[in-house]
C-alpha cells in the first residue's frame, strides 16, 4: 500500500495501485468447502437432484422461520420468482415499476404479459413512494412492483393503504433486503408477495437462486403451482405455469449461507461503518444510509456524487478507482427506461423521471462483502478523501 501524497501518486497518472490485483467482489460470500462437500455428498448419495428434494423442502421451511413469514417458496432465480408472482396473482394490464433498478425486475413483468409503467423514486431512499405512485394509477393498473433498493423498505405502510384503496396488488423485489426489517418486521412480510435473489452478488449466495414469501395461504398454493410445470398433483387454478424449481445443489449453498448469515452481516456492517466513519466528512459525496425505522443487511455500500459540491463526475471516479484495481460499480446505469425495449424513440419521447436520471448519473457502489477487508475499506476511504481534497487539480489533469 502506498498512500497518496500528491496527485501523481494516483495510478491513473502513473502511481502504484492501492492493491496489486483486482478483486472481483461481486461474490459477496462463499461457504467453506468442507461444509459444502458434506452437503453435496448427501445429494450424490441420495441420487436426488431436483423436483423438491429434501434440501429444498428444508430450505423453504428454514427461510419462512428466519423471516417470520407463513410461506417461503424457493425457485431458480429471482427473475423467475417475479414472473411466478405475476402469474400467481393473475395480473393483467399495467404494473407500476421504478426505472432506477436492475433490468430483470422490469423485464420479468414484460415476460409475464404486463405493461410496465415507470415511476420516479424518492431522492433520499431511492425507492418508490405512495405519493409518486398515486398519479399513475388508472383503470388498467393491476399492481405496483416496489423495490427495497439498498435494503431501504419501499414505503410499506403508505403503499399498502394506497393499493388497498385502489384494489391493486403489491409485489416487492426484495433482492437487496434479505435480513432487513421495517419497524422490527422482517422484509418478506410486506405486500402480497416478496421476491428474493440468491445470486452471488447478494447477501446469501446459492450460485443463482431465488425465493417468494407470503402470508397468504391461497396465494402460496398458487405460487407452488406456478413454480412447477408438472401436472400429477391436485393444484390451484393458475393461468400459466413454468419450470421454476430450485435444485438441491442451489438449496445446499443457500442453507450454508443462512447458517452463516449473522457473521456475514456483521462483517458487511463493519465494512459499511468503516466507509461511514472515514467518508462522512468528504465534500462531494454522500453515503446512502439506512432509514431510521429499518435495520439494514449492508449488502450495498452506495455513494452518491453530489455534483454541485465537486467538479469530479461519477464516471471519472470510476476510472480513477479502476486504475487503483478497485472495482467500483455504477448502480444503476443506464436506468431501465434507457435500455431496449424501453428506450425512448426520440428525445421528445423521454420519460419524466428527474430523480432517477440524476441518480443514474451519480450513484456508485463501493466494494463490500467477504472478499473485502476492513483494511482495504480504509484504504479506499483514504483514497476517496485524497481525491476529493484534490478534485480541481485532478479534473484539470484528466481533461488535459
Ligand atoms: C439481483 C437483482 C435481481 C435479479 O435477481 P436474479 O436472481 O439474478 O434473477 C432483481 N432485482 C434487483 C434489484 C437485483 O439487484
């Protein structure tokens, strides 16, 4: 480690990177090989790989217990979970969605035959709010798809009231929010149904995997029916089914992730607090902090570049960190409204999503997860401090 004293010490200008080798931190957590091997051995001994084997059945139960929810139904990935949710609720017409999110959240709604209607987000929580959703509701609206972005609960009480009044459903994308809570109730208990991801970039890693949770017994039965294209049991009536079954291998990894979830969460919290303690005073950035009524899982450490406090752009910061071998990502860029097939056909057709547009150009995710040490988080924080203290000089040199 070389700490930066002058701007020529930055790697982008020829200095030594703060770490030797680029760490791809997209894998937030891996269980240890010994435990994994033991569970995989069981799968091979039983010769039972898919179709609701013992590990998937155990996992459905354990997740429901952990989240304090009546039903958890595991599936292949969260994109499928969202599609299963839409069919189990038999949604038609329009669904109100954020554009400041991951593409598959919205794509899953098109695959389900729905028309997504983009809604702007709150500048502080980065989530939809009842106030923003309300003007978009019309006779074609069948549901709202809220995202608990960065683990921030998506205005649960007000959206619940609004949707009840208008008799429309609520699906939550809880990809960022496994283990988070709102007023001491775990995420997983809100809306009609919540969908989680066990992709390796999430708190719990199933090397792909997902889950739906609900407190509605009838809906749970329909979800279980949609999950399985199979026809040999007596099933609830649903409009269309799919193969969404989780494999035993995925379930094994998710079970191990759950066993270690508290340690994993503690580690992420200490990384987050390191960023918080050492970056809070920096003029030009704002670390997105959990709202007070919630507990976060620290799956994300997201920083917003405050453009009227610094000449540095978010993308210049990405280049500076890339040269330092630190993977800092743009989240979410481009916004879903600016990718095919949603991209406006001409500037005059542009969506009116001012907060979303600003966030898409100013948010970046700092490394977090089991591959990041507190020492590295400290180096990253000090580098950020150095960069912002010298931002005018740096911008001048980059632009020359
Ligand atoms: C990761 C993610 C998804 C997709 O989850 P998969 O399991 O990869 O399909 C959906 N929404 C958000 C907000 C995500 O971050």
